[in-house]
């Protein structure tokens, strides 16, 4: 599964915009977010599907983010992690 290219990231612009409002996250390059100086979130594409690699603790977990409902679920998980910090 390859890292998401520009066209795939263009499809999730609303999600990226919402992620940018989380002040604890720093976007190093488009679609690659760090938290506390540590890689936290980036995206992959596989055909028509887009996935987020998200690190809530030590290891990354891969979650689908193709649909608005999937994106909302990711944001909820991220917000739970950010509230802990």
C-alpha cells in the first residue's frame, strides 16, 4: 500500500482542514502530522480506498478514512488521545 499522493489527499481535504485545527498537531508535510515531535498520523491509498496510519500509543493502527463517517470516527479517536495529553 503506497503513501497517499496529492490526488488522494485532495479527496480528504475536509478531514485535513479539521486536523489542522487541532493545535497539538503539526503538519510537517501535506497529510503528515506530528504530535509532540513524534510521528502521529499519515495517509495511504489502495485503489479507491484511503487509510490513515494513526499512532495513539506506541504502534500505528490503520483505519479506513474514505467516507465521511470513517473520517468522523478517526477524529473522535484522535480527540480522545489528545485529551489524555
